[in-house]
C-alpha cells in the first residue's frame, strides 16, 4: 500500500468519524429540543368553566412549542353503570366548553385533539386518560374552595404519578376571570 493510499484512507476515516460525531450531536440536540417528536399538552377540566390564566398559558405553550393542545373534559361515571355507558348529564356540563376551546385553538392555528376522559372519579378519569394518551406536559387549572374540580389530593397524586411535566396554575386572589363555553369565542 502506497503512502498516498494510506493518506487517502486516513482522510476518509477521519471525515467519516467527524461526520458521524456531527450527526450524533445534531440528533441529540434536536431530541433535547423536542424536534421530530410529537409534542402534546394536556389541559384537563371538570366543569363548565376554566380559569382564563390556565387557558392562556396552554395556548402560549402550544404556540411556542409547536405542540398539539389536548383539552380533556373529565366525566365521572356512576358505579352502578358500566364505564363506557352514556352519561349525557355529565357531558352536557363540559361539552360546550370543550367545543369552544377546540374552536378557539383552531382559529388561533393551534393543533387540537379534544378528548373526554371517563372514570369513577376525576382522578380515575385522569389516570385512564394519561395511560391512553402520550403527553409531554399537563396544565391543570387549580380551583378554589367549593368549586368543582381536582382536589388537593388529586393534584398531589398527579405530581407524583404523571409521566409528564405538570404545571398547576392558580389565578391570583383578585383574578376571578373564568372562561365558559360561551365566553371563549373571539378571545384568541
């Protein structure tokens, strides 16, 4: 083997190794930033209204991360009924808000994939939803005393068990802005 052949082989190996290292570094950086992966932000709610702060945060994050927003109404199914039984009373509560969030997200050009989570309790519904839906982040609107929603114990459970980042948002004491099914339209 001549010196020229040896030099060409050495240059080829060096360029190949350098290219491989560059590819690996770019691939790791893209994965760290979430590029190429499906980004989904779950926004669970339980009633006819959601805090304005939570909805605004979900929209901002979905835009910034090019993520799909997954608003999810959590419906409870009474124990005497099968889990997949129709629950029109529960759905009539949350469906107007779910549809309004879906329409507002679509008009803001945010991909949306709405869901209804069903369970015996809100925590059970959320658990089943998290098992079925891959999500990267969960944004939970915290509710005040006397309001329908996830309890403090449910929020602690979510922080300990959710296979995703969890962001719990509570509106300030003076911020009573809430969004209902009728009020979402035209705000985004």
